[in-house]
C-alpha cells in the first residue's frame, strides 16, 4: 500500500511540480506586491492628510468587508464584461491577493509607525532629514521589529488563500491534486500531500519570525 502510494506520487511528480510552481508563484508575487503596497499605504495613512485617509479607509473597508473569493470572481468575470479587460487567471489571482494583502499589511505598518514615540520623528526632522530619509532611516527600521509577527501572519494567510485561485481556472497544486484524485481515487494520499505541502510552505515563515524575535530581544 505504501509502495503504491509512493509510486503514484513519483509518477505524478511532474504534474504536482507544475501546480506547486503556480501556487508558489501566486503567493510570492502577492507577498512582494502587498509588502510594497502596504508600506506605501501605512506611510500615507501616517501623514495625517484627511482626504488621503478617507480614500485609503474606503479601500481598506471594501477589502475587509467583501470576501476574497467575491473579488476574484468580480475581477475575473466582471472586468471583461464592463471594461473589456481579459486578465489571465494567474495574474488575476496575483492582483486580487496583492490588493487584499496590501490592505492588511498597510494596517500593520500604520499601527507600527503610530507606536513609535513622537520624539523620534521630531528628532529626525530637527537634524534636517527629508520625508523619505525620515521614514527610510528612522521610522521604518524601528517599526520593522514591531510589525514582523503580524506581517508573518498576513503572509501565511496569503499563501493559504492562494488556493482559491483554482475557482477561476488556475491549474495550481489544488487543481492538479483534484485531477489526480479523479483519475486514481487516491484522495487520502493526495490530500495528505497537499497538507504537507502547505505546512512546509507556511512553517518556515513562522520559524523565521521566532528567530528574528529572539535575535532582536538579545540585541
């Protein structure tokens, strides 16, 4: 039984590798884009400009209130109808997850920046630092320690939520697994493989977060 299971995984390895590549591709691109977008969001919210706060708050509440799956359907099926834009499923998933992730990441960045004592900002301005230098050299490096644990949580959620891409036709690792199950009826084996894959994809982030926290605490 075990040998037949290993044989099935070996035979299916090329298919599974393609699916893993797509899933990791969506996840890593979404993490990268949402990190950049989140920093921009957090900095803009920290400026205290009323109309910018209003626009970003609407953006935040839209992505908080509406499930990611609905956004996926809206972008994938709605954009071709209303705007004539046909976005491939892979890039549609990256776009939606990046926008959702940027809203979550941005709130983490905003909260971390707000928690820094006001004297740090005033000291930076007093020595003649410009806005970019102030955030790049003073505020964001200090905020990084405070934002790392919640950011890791957002990134693991992005990896897990990437599995929804299968519902807009992306042939990711979930879809490949379903195809193998339909052909072989080895559901326990394949779902066990998917369990291990997502655990191995997410656990290193949690482990890295704990290592960084211990290192920063010692320093």
